[in-house]
């Protein structure tokens, strides 16, 4: 039995060259194909299918983008190309012959090495590609089109010259240089850090405009969303350059962690994604600033993953066999593994450990019993999302924290040695780590099976007579859907002790044979546990969870004075930043209570003074401007919403705005001076210049919150004079943050300048959609009819519709109009691209968290979506799970 899709037309089936009759097979309406009376032994099966890629708006399988053919097969796109056992554990070698009109499609690409090519009659030509490595079908790729080529080469550690090629549309050829440099840096880094050498003589990257994801790691033929590969200083921001560097590295790193060793089934998604995200995080930290990178990763985790873990879509990274695994084929954008059962759906369990093997001519297919997979029609396409990958990366990071860098590398080496060319499980990875280091990691398996974010509470006590310092830890994991009771997790807690002078003290645990260093990793295994430090001459201030050593919600007995001390002195950049975040979060919660009680809002003077010291640091000669920008970026609505039992979005919005404007007013002169001092005459690409732009543009944002005409004029002037997109977008964003007539001037001029560049226009749509100005919904609706808005393009949909959902005053309008608009767009998009629609409907999934009026309004729109006829499994899963 072979997986298929109703979008294909079966044109013929042959076995050993002989076409079989219709009574020898069964074709289900859902697309699955069952072939009867197969011959014993090996045989050659040929299946011919007719496709309509030009009408494939779902962007899965084979489709057309800007006139070019391309494919996307992860997770289940290959079944939209031909009938196949579309599972990651079915690994085979692929030979691909492509024939096309040479004038229209001069470039023909697929996986592996080009074995042959040439001209044919009637103006056609062909290319024959062969991939010598076994792979699952989700890594199959094909591209045919008219594309420009950017070429370079890389000399591998084994002396081979590897040809590097990036294929783009002709008008974008000047934007691929940075991606090429990022690719070479990634290849060198993987050799240096992990000893992994690229295993073919050719590496291709293709940029396409219409793509559901950021990029795809197809063996030797990576296909990228254009926004993840194309950049020039005048069209891409510094953040987009960082994004491109990271995504190029991520997809390249998949060559080993995902391609050479892949996952046995989609339950093991984090085996390849979490591990590869961790590797790209390491790479980005080495290429830029380790502290700033860690801060950015944790900020994203808290704003994205933590809300998911406490909501209706909470799920473990990978369920254990005892967790009910109903209807796995519709895992969506916020899901990793666990999903509800839908009406008429089949129950999916873990595949059995046993397997049988059948050898076909020209390939070897490793088969498992198919009965468990017979209805996997649309598996997990939208599961490949940033939040999923980030949580998996945190789990991998904890291995390194527990085992040390050398121990982690030993585990990686053993993992590749044991499993190269195999489809394996998360347990196989854990076992390699444990065996390589001769350690017990059995309890660590809970990170794969228990949903939710652990909560860690820490109290400290100093004994002046005994010179001991005790850290008392309590942990718990809140109940989540289907998991009311949880077991204690294995938590690595990295701790440092600061003396009165602000310097690190030796951190020696009781029972240690030798004095400790300045940081110690506590291995917490119980629900409650105490750790005693000895030879502590004075009461220290504890620097807890350094580097965010475990993905937990932390509550401590640190006083405000302690936190201000850590902000000023901690040697751990992450904990300095987190001290500021904790101070601000605590104050914002107090302000929220005051706002809801209709009391006067007062900015804490001690916190304001501490922030003033950070502002003053910006003028020092050796100042780390990028880090200062991080510290001065305050917690937003998403973070605060997680800290209250019931969300009043406008109250939280008002508190955040008060904190921003009061800070800006208090340090107006200083912020203005910093902005001007860090405005360079010419654009620079070096790290120092990027840091200056980051801090300068943050200052402009704060000054714009005061809504003064002079600042609007300055922002417009900066937008007009900018010689790079980072500054231009920052200035335009500052204008769009309030209701000034100069915003329309800036937006109109920006459009006139960039109307021919579709990637830059994504920013234009997004800036308008997210404006907080009253009545902006009508502006957004009008933009749906703009000639440059394409509802079939995921990038423009995310920019306009997703951008609108980020605007608190308009999306959360008291009359429910924002929710109504989102539901309307979800239903419209569901018929075009279910993956995009599923991402958008998630904006309504946490309706229970909101105050009563908005709660009922959001629920009504979810019910409207769920009750719609012909709804895709992608959207139905999100809506029904949210309402359950």
C-alpha cells in the first residue's frame, strides 16, 4: 500500500515492464494506492502520474513559483508527486531524469551529482542526476526554471574542491553574495567544531518566492524562501542578515543531523530539528556575540514556546508510548507531537520496533508494517516551526551543560559512528550521549515525554559561622492536556556566587574534592533538593541559572537590591540582562494592578536609577552597545500575558506604553545624545557598526513614543537619507508607531522607492498592518486589494494578516472586529494554503486566557471556523483542540 494524494491523476502502473489492469489495484478517494498480487522476490514497479503544479497553491509536492518548477516534500509532499511509502524510515537511493523545454527551463536540478545532460529534439533538453546516499523521500528535490547562477568553491578538509552554486532570478543576482559567504563559513565551522566534512562535490541553493517555510535541507539541493537567502545593504536589515546567516547554516548542518542520520518517524522531529537548531545557535554565537545571541534565543523561547506550553496546544517534544497519540497526521504550526482525534480519523501509534525488508531493483527500501500508517494523508507539515525547534534545541543544550563540551562532542561522534545512514529515534541519541560519557541519563528522557514548562523555585541561606551558603530548590511541572501528573525532571542549574565587590567567588560544593570554579552546575533530580557551598567568607549574591542552563520558569528570593547588583556586576551576560528583565517584569505587574484599580502609575525610582546607569554606560569607550540595546529592550505584552491569570490586552498595552514613555521622558536628552553619537556617516558591515545601529535605532523608537512633532520630522529625515535598510525601516517604524501625518508621507515615499522589489514590500505591508492607530483594520482590508499583495504568497500573508494580529489596539478591539477579520481570512486562506491558514488561526487558540468579553468574542470566531464545511485537517485540528 502506497501513500498518495487526491490531487494526482494515476496514468498507469507497470510491473517489470508490463502494464497491469485496473482490477489489480485499488485507488482510494483520499489518494492511497493498493497494488494487489505483487510478484515474489524483487521486481521493478513503474508508476506514471499526471500533476498540475501550476494550480498547486498549497506549495507542497511539485508546484510553480514565478514561472519556475520546484518541490517541497517535508513532511508529506512526495505523495503529491507520486505514490510511495511516504515515511522518513523508508530510505533509498534516487536517480532523477528531468526533461523540459530548454528555452523556458534552461536550468534542471535535482539531488546528488549531475551524471549526464544534453539536448533533445523539439527544443527540449534533459539532465540526469544521481544521489549516491540513501535518504527518505522528504529530502527529494527538483527545480526547473530560468535562473541566474552565482558560483564559488570551498576546499574541504580532505582536500576536495566543492562547487558551490546559488540559483536566483536574474534581477536578484547581486543579492546572493552574503548567503555564499555564510555557506562557506558554515562548512568550515562544521569541520572545525564537529569534524564533519561535506560528502559530495556539489552543493546547490535555489531561492524561490513562494515557500511555506524558511528553507528546506534537501540533500545537496537546498530550496530557500527568497527572504532567507537574498540580501543587500539597501534592501535587507541587520536582523535579516543575521537570519540569512543562521538559516543557511541550519540547512547545511542538516546534511549530517537530519540527512545522513534522519528520524525514524515524525514523533522524533526534535531529533533532527532541535539538534540542528542548537548547532546553528552555536555557529551564530561564534560568528557574532555569544551573550547577545543567547539573550535573543531565550527571549524568543519565552515569548513563543512558554505560552504554548501553558495553553491548549501544550505537548511534549516526543510522546512516550503511554501517551494517547490520536490522529497524528494533522500536527500543526504550534504542535510537535500530540494532537487530538478528529471525527473519522485513524489512531496512530509509534511504529513497531520490528521491520521487514524488500529489495527493489536499483534501490533498497527498508519497510515496516504499513497498517499503522495507512491513513497518514497530511502529516505534520506545519509542525516545522520555530517554537518547536527552539525547545528541542534547549534540550540538546542541556546535554552539553551536563556533560561539558568535550563530553558532548564524544557523544556526537558516537552517534554518527553508530547511526550513519540510518533512521533513528531520540532514544538512540540519548543512549549515544550516555554511553560515550559512561553516565546515567535515564531521567533525562522525561524532557521528551512530559509537556509543559518546569517551574523552579529557589531560596538561599547564608551561615556566617560555618561559612556555608545553601541553595534550596523546588521544582514542579504544571498539568497539561492529557498529563495531569508529572515527575521531577533532571535540571542542570548553573550557579555563580558574587562577593560584595562584584567579583565571582569560588563556588565549591560540599563534598567536592577540589575547589570549584566561578560557575558550578547543580544536577537537580528530586522535587526538592538542597545544595551547600562551603568556604564562603561572606554572604554572596547568587547568580542563578547562568546562561539559562535549563528552560524553566524561575522564581527566587533575590531582592530588588540583589537584582540591581547583578545587573551592574554579574560576569554572565545573560544573567545581567535577565536581572533587568526581572526588575521590569515585577514593576510592570505592580503597574498592571494599579491600572486595573484605577490608581496612579508610578515608575519605580530605584529601577529607573539602575536603567540610568545602563544608559550612562553607552558613552564609555569600551561599551558593549549591542548588549546595552538588549538590556534597554523591555518585556512586551506577550511576556506579561504569561504572568497573569487573566489577560486584559489593553491594560497590558497601556502599562507597556507607560513604561516606555516614562523611561523616554526621563532620559530624553541622554537618548538623543546616544542616537546622534552612534549615527555614522557611512554604512558599515562590521560588528561595531551593527551594534551602533541597534542602539541608535532603539533610542529613536523610545523618543518617538513621546509623540513630539520634532521627533517625527527627524524620523522622516532619517528615513529619506538612509543609505541602508536597517536605518530606513527603523525610522519608518518609528513614524508608524503613532498617529502622525508624516507616517503616510514616509510610507508613500518608501513604496515609490521599492515598488519593484517584492521582498522589501513585505516590510511595507507589515509596518502598515501593525500600526496601533485607531481604525487601522479598514486600512488593512484595503491593502488586501493592493496589486502587490498576493494571497497565494505566504510571505505577504504573514506580513499583512499576521502583522495585523500583532497590533493589540486593533486586533483586540473591544467590538471583536479584529477577531472576525482573522477568522474570515483563515477561512479564505484554508482553501488556498492550509499551512498558512493554520498558523493564523493559532492567534485565537488561547481564548480562555482572556478577560470575559474578549474570551467570548474569540471563542465565537473559533466556533465559526471549526463549524465551516470542507475545512482542512490543518485548521480543523487547531480550532477543535482549542475548543476542547
